[in-house]
């Protein structure tokens, strides 16, 4: 059974810092990994999708890497801003098991102090 | 905006009642999946519908059921509501077979069972 763990559970940093969020998964037979952002009480906003054959994806100040063999992904946020405050979730889709849906971690709750 | 819309946004029901939640998928997406997110947790996969058939299910009892319509919109039905069913219910649409099968989520329905 796939398990996804996110570390740290919570993080509070001053504005302007670069930061790294970590995600690990137990079964490396994944189709892809997706990072999401969730504002309080809201739905999920897709940030980045990394296919299993890819090593990283970039969008603006965000960069996500994937090391499938070690079961790890990181989300790097450059020059953090107060508007980045949210919960960040990672999720994996099992290889050949699209009908199994996504398996999520519990998220990292991020606060950027002005 | 993802193009995935859910209704209603909030709902209060009494234990033992039945509830129906609705989701309109993003244009062109033929697959809809549903997730339950308890407070402080990551979303948990309930089931997935592809071309009007359920083709995947998570660890949820049969009182959680669904439908998908020819226009790919979907319903989630929950019978005999329990207090633990209180959660944010999220709908996601995707297009399997496309290069990335990125999942796009709606804003969710907050269900409170009293």
C-alpha cells in the first residue's frame, strides 16, 4: 500500500527566504507526482505535475524535483512571499493504476511572515 | 479557475439522512474522481468514474455511491450519514490517456453532519 509522508508538517519563515518542502513515498512504481496548494477551507490548486520519467518541473518561483528510485520529491519555493502562505500537498498516482486515484500526504502548512 | 465546479458549497445534515453532492468536470475531461478530506488530513480517494462506469474505489463503505452522466458531470451520494462523514468533499476531473493525466480539483463541498 502506497504511503506518502510530508515533512515538515508546519513551517513559518520570514518573507524573502528560499525554502524546501519534502515529500516521500513508499512505492516507487508511480505514474506521476503532483504538487498542490490549498488555501483554508478551499479546494486544491495544481502547482506542478512531474511524470515518472522526468526529474524536475519549474513554474515561476516554484521548482519540483523527483527521485523515483529513492521515493522522494522536493518543492523549492524561491523568494517566498506572504501570498505563498497555504498548505502544500503532494500526491502520487500509481503506475498502471490510474483508477486507484491519487494518494496524498497530509501536507505542509506554510506561513510566510511579512 | 480550473473549470471544475461543485455544488453546494456548504451543507448541514442530520445523522441518518442522505445527501447528494454534485460536480461538473472540466470541458473535455471524461474522468471524475471524488475525495474526502477530514480536517487536518490529506484527501482520501473515494471512487472514480470513467465514461459513466465506476472503475476504481478506495476504502469506503457501499453507502458511498455515485453516478456519472453522459456529459461527464457526476454525483456523490452518501446514505445513512454518520458524524464522521463531516468533511470537505472534493471532486477532480482528468483525461486519462493524455500525456500527463493532470488532475484538476473543484472548490469542494463542506458537509457537516450533526
